[in-house]
C-alpha cells in the first residue's frame, strides 16, 4: 500500500474502484462522497474542503470533474492531484469517446445515476411528469446513452422506464473501465512521499 496516499472520490465511481481494489490493482484507501452533492455545488465544496483539511498530511487524489466552481483551486495544494476530465462521464470514457458520444447528441447516464433517476429528474430538476421533461430533453438531445461499465447489473426495465419518461431512444454503451484504471494508477504512481510536512496546506 502507498501509505501516504488516499483517494477522495465521487460515489459515482464506487463499484468500479471497489472492483479495482478487490483485484489488487488499486492499493490505497478510498473515501467516497455522495454523488448527489453534484447537484448542490456549494454543499459539495464544504464537504470537500473539510475532507481535504482532514487529510492534509497525505497525498490526495481527487476523483472528480469540474463539479463546483472552485475545483481547480484544490490543485494549488502540493498534496492534491485531480483526475483529468470535465465530468465523471469523461473520466470514465476518456476524452475521445466522451466527445464522440456528446457530438451524437447523447444525454449520458451512468449506473449510479440510473438507479437514482427519480431523485435527479423529479426531485432536483423538478420534472414531476414526463410531459414536462420531454420537450426540454428533445430540444437538447437526440438519445439517451447508458454507460454499462460491467460492475452494476443492467436493469433493462429500469432503463426503458427512464427512456420513456424523458422521451429519448435508449442506447447501451458497453464500456470497460480501462480509462479510469489507467488514470488512477498513473496518479498513484506520480505521488512521491511527503517527507517533512512541507507540503501541508
């Protein structure tokens, strides 16, 4: 284990990172932050600020995209590195695949968000009925793309329910977690030991 390093990650990555840990590929502890805080950037900032302060004596890998307005400020700290990518979809897929899917007009749905879709669309976004969200979605998107990473059982009934609700045709994109694994392992390998506390915030 890289004893001086910890990962603070959005729970959107939990199943995949837990798999990498179980296979012995990731050998540092991971602290997860509720993915729903993405919907409340100021609350997310408060939570991340506290966690980074708590782990200020360790090298911290932040597995987050640009999830609140001051995310880049964390990288000023010498003990903090962050996964490249503007959001969790790009971190999962890599820039090339992410941009390709986005250019195709996709609304991208990740496994954890699929399970929590009513919380996202109905509670946070306020679309209580399908007729409210369909015009909004069809104006901005051509299809709903579910990213199947292989570590969450695919619930076709649930995905079809979501697609019907938002009024978009469903596609399932089978993705490996190669990009995520490569990114995390690269950041772990790049972290040199903190020798004398001079890197503390």
